[in-house]
């Protein structure tokens, strides 16, 4: 009877949403690396106490952390903001977060009528609107074009080399930009229209367009990057090539689709990859909302690094990179992170009242993850029991369906 009681208690605990083994007590919440036993000591040198308090796990709060794991977090607040007449941009590239080899990201803000000037890239671009609305336009090598308004949650994807621009339509508009190359800022990655025109002899320009050279007398000599203007109202007419629709569309309206069906009830999980957004061949994504206290279950991604942008709320994640090495990070809105290829991890919403909202990005054509629970549930229970030294009954009760988001 005693064994059955213990087993029931163990199973109930094991099947519940995991909670981290914190060092009891201590002064981590006060920004000091001191545990309840008095181990550690106060920081007497220079430090940023506000940052320390926001990142207690950097101070050694988790007793399960071990070994050496590189920094996997970057705050957009630490990025250099570039200000323009019509808005601003701040980036996170490999120089900021060296562990992010596959992906670079940026926040960009446009005032009404302001446009990120006409340009193209040597890499693919992905974006999601999270404030205001924008006009997106694009043209490919066959003259297939698209011009559409995008609102909150709407996504675009431009393959490598596709010409494009975006323009702000509300008073203030903001979005997340993603590029499938961590070293996005290096020369030869982005090509701006006016920069090219300014570097081309005017007689060649006149010959190319069949106009007088005087047409180009006011072309900017310095890259404006973001330009002020008025909202475009004229439609494209007389095109001899088709507009992009269906599988060739450059946009995906996330919230017009139903979230993925998942086993757990901890939130909503949208998948956006080539299976439902066919043009997106090199960037796959998820848009996730996690309820207060809920958990993105323990898992890993077999096909790519995972890059993350936290849009709202507060989170905690422990990343296991093998050979006894793991590290816990604390995240808040505006933070980015990268979890190494195939590293084991989870994400927990640490708020009791606020939803956690984030975007996951992969340099891949599809979103793929392997659930720890599903792996164990579909393995011989005796082996699971023997490896983990847990009752075989526990292994037999693990859910065989991915839970993804656990309430």
C-alpha cells in the first residue's frame, strides 16, 4: 500500500508541468549571487542591478545548471538604434549574438507614409507586423508582382533577390524582420535602389530608361534607407505579367487560420512554413501564445537552430547542449535568443497573470520538433524505467500525443 501511495504521488508530480529546482531562498531576486546556505557573496564591483534582478538565473539561481554554455540571449534594447526622418531600425546580427549562425533579426518602425526604400537582398527576408499596418510590394524575375495591405499578425516572405519595399499606413507602424543569414550586415547582402542609381553614370541611366539625363539630377547621393512620403494610392495598371496569388503569394495572414491542433491546453500555436505558406522555402516559423504559468514542453529541433523573439510577457528557459552542459535564461519582451541545433529545452511562462507571446524562427522549409514525452511514451517502458530509475508504471502513463503547450 505504501509503494502504491508513493507511486501515485510520484506519477502525479511527474506528469504535471515541470517546475525548476530552484535554490531555496537566497538573494537572487535582490540581484545578489547568494543562496540560502550563504554560498556565493554580494557583488561589490560595478554592476547593473536592474539587469541582475531581471536575470536571477544568470546569478546561479538554478541548481541544475552545469558546465559552460555560451550566451544565447540578446536584448534589442542593447542594439544600436539607427534613426531616420521616417522611423528607426535596430538589429541583432551575429556580431551581437555569435551563437546565432542562421538567423539575423531587426525591429523596424515606420511613420505614416514612410517607406523602407526599394531594395533587394542576397538572402531571404521574412517579416511579421505587430503594430499598425503596412503596404507590401514585391516583384520577381518573371514580373510576378504583389501589392497588399498587411495588419497585425500578417507575415511576408521574399525569396533571395526579389525586389520589394514596405510603407507605413497608420500613424505608427512596427514589425519584426528576419533574414536567413546571421551575418546580415556584411557588404554584398543588401542592395538599395537609390544607392545603385547614384553609382551609375547618368548617361547610362538616360539610355536605359529612354529619358533625358536631367530626370536624375536629384537622386540622393547618400542612402536614405527610410524615406518620408505620402501613402501610395495609385494602383498598378497595364501590367502584362500576373499578380502573385495562391501558392506564389508573398503573404500569409496568420490569424485568419486556425491554430494547430495540439494535445495540450496551455495556449495557441500557429505554424507557418512551406506546408501552408509554399513560397517560404528557407524560413519556417511559429507564432505562439502561452498562458500564465504554462509550459512549452521539453523538446528539441532536429533540423535547425531555433531563433526566438519575445514580443510580450516574461519567460524562463533552460537549454541543454549535451555532455552535462545546461544553462537557464530569463526573458522579457524585446529579447531575442537562439537555441543551438538539436539542443534540448523548454519555455515556461513565469507570469501568473499575463500571456507570453513569442515567434520561433528556423532556417528550414518546415517546423519540426521532437517531444521528450512522446519519445519516452513510444519507447519500451522497461527501458525508460531502467535508464531514468523511475517506476515502469510512470513510463506507461506518459501521453503518447505531443502536448506542445502544457497548462
